[in-house]
C-alpha cells in the first residue's frame, strides 16, 4: 500500500466535516421538528400537570422511568466497552472506540433528564441536594450518574485532542473552536506520553464507575419490598442488560454511518463479526439471568409475587413479555449463530431487535409490579398518552441529531489511533521481515522487501 494511498484513505475520515449533502440537512430538520413537538407537549405537561400523561395512582412510573433506565443502559456501549477493549489492547477496537464513547455522552445526558420529566414540579429536584438522605438509593443514583457523566465526558474529550489539533492545523470555519479545544497540542513526545497516561488512568477508573451506575439504578427497585422487584440479582442483571443494549446500539450506529459516509475501509466485516459474537454472548447471559429470576419466583410461589408473575406470563402484559423473549433471545440466536445470516444485514436486524426487546424488558420490570400492589386493590391499567410518546420520540431525535452534529464537528473514527495502529503494524511486520527475509533492509520499504522476496 503506497503512502499516497494511505493519505487519500485518511482523507475519508474528514469528509463528513467538510462535505455534507442535502440529505444531512433534511434529516437534521426532521429531527429538530420532532424535538420541538416533544418540547411543546412537555410545556403542556408543565402547565396542566402529570394528569396529561397515562400515569395514575397505581402506576406512578411509566414511559419516563422506563426510558431513563433504557438510555442509561445504552450508555454502557461507550465508556465501558471502549475501556475494556483498550485495557485488553484489542487492535480491532481502534475504528469503533470513538463512536462508542460518543453514544455514552449523548444518551447519558438524555437519560439523566428523564427523572425530571417524571416530576410534576421539576424545581423540587433541588430538594434532593438540599435535604437528600444518605440512606436513599435516589441520592446514590444522582451521585453515581453525575460521576459517570463527568468521567465519560473527559474520557471522550482526551482521545479527541490529537484529532482536534489536526483540524486546527487544516483551518476552516471552526478554526477558533479547534484552537481552543486542542489545548495547544502539537504532538510532541512529552505531550503524547502525558495524554496516553491520562487516558490509561481514566480507562481504569471508568470501568468500576460504569458498573456501579447501573447497579445503583437496579437498587432503586431492588431495595424496596415491591413484588417483582425485591431481588438480589438485580445488580448484575441490570449490568448485563446495559451491556447487551449498549452493544446493539453501537452496532446500529456503526452500520448507519458506515453506509452514510462510506467507512467500509475502516469499519470492516471483522468488527461486525466480533461485536456480533459479543452480542450473542450477552443474549445468552441475559437469557440465563431472566430464567434464574423467574424460576426462583415461580418455585417460591409467594402469593403477591405470583400475582405479578402471572400478569407477565399470561395476563395483560403477556404479549409484551413474550415479544421481549423473542427479541432478546430467539432472534439474536437465529441470526448470530448462522454463518449465512451473520452478515451486516442480519447483525442489523438482531441489533434492532435487541433494542426493542431491552426497552420492553424495562417496561416489563416496572409497570406490572406497580399495577399489582400488595393492598387489596384491583390491578391497575397503564396506557401511555400522546404526551409520553411525543417526548420519547423527541429523546430519540435528540440522540440522532446529537450524533449528526458531532460528525459535522469531529471525526467519528479516531484518526490518530488508526495511524498509531498502522505504524505499530508496519513496525511489527518490518521486524519479522528483518528476521526471516534477508532482503528487508532498513533503507527499503516493507512493501519493496516483500516484492523482492516474492
């Protein structure tokens, strides 16, 4: 591969920033329109109160808290997956870490706002900081998410600095922005060393923080005596579910932007095969935890627990429960264990299925338990209103719009990591050539030495 070819290939990573078609602006306008519809419905909710939602005396948590747990779960796609792949020095990680980290930053912001949406008086959120009780899992939740968001934002920004410096040196419309954000980075050996050390420290810190976040979210439910929630395995169950949905979200984003920006030379089949295998493993783990959870409930046969159990398996929420099982277990196994189906289209179908299934899982956990209280009341009914649906659609639009705006400002694939990996590969090949091929002298290129020996 010639040097000129490498330069031309690297230019493709800057293309989304400098060359944008009409389709980009049409999609952006559509997402902005959906967002404003959701904002209008939220303003209406502020004026008239939570009575405009489907929430009622029995089911006080609905779409908002379901989406809160769902979005926070997806955030594990970035920091946790990226950190684990960096820590394990998996070379195939280089083109995907940036996208994973961006997912974390965007969905954490979206998810963290959902508890405010669920409050009729969002200003009362300040009471948690003024009079919060250390015994409350809600205070633990706010603290852990704040720490996770801070660590994730820094973890996203630090690896961006070398690429921002490249954009600064190229000039353009956002030159002043890049000049400020690059922090005077010039790529000296000392700067590289300091940056690498900072990334490594954050990489180690962010893994326990990410695990603690979804564990603490699970404790909001598990620390109560509510039937269907009081479970000792909710912590690891939620972490597995978060990784499961996070990998699915990452795969969807990779496939979409690979097609949109022609990143086929970077996001290769091997990346989708590896992540597809991880998705399959998480599907099996999720199936194991789900089976263990419901088996112990059924075996114990406690009356209040069984009331919730039967409501999920054969009652009003049975269609959603069995659709969840199909989406999270059956479809991934079918598409990801068959070599003919485990291609990019099949992986996309499995990933979309998992996201649908994991959102349903949150719904299945939250609503049936609230709809079946311990008191001798009849089973509650929850139907989301147009307000909740509009705000949920707005949240999805903000996620898509945030990714599009990021792609317009910064490279979606880490250019310096790609170059670093390429240099390491060339060095490794050169070293082996010198050992085994007598024609591979220092003054000759690797490509030339190979040709001579062949």
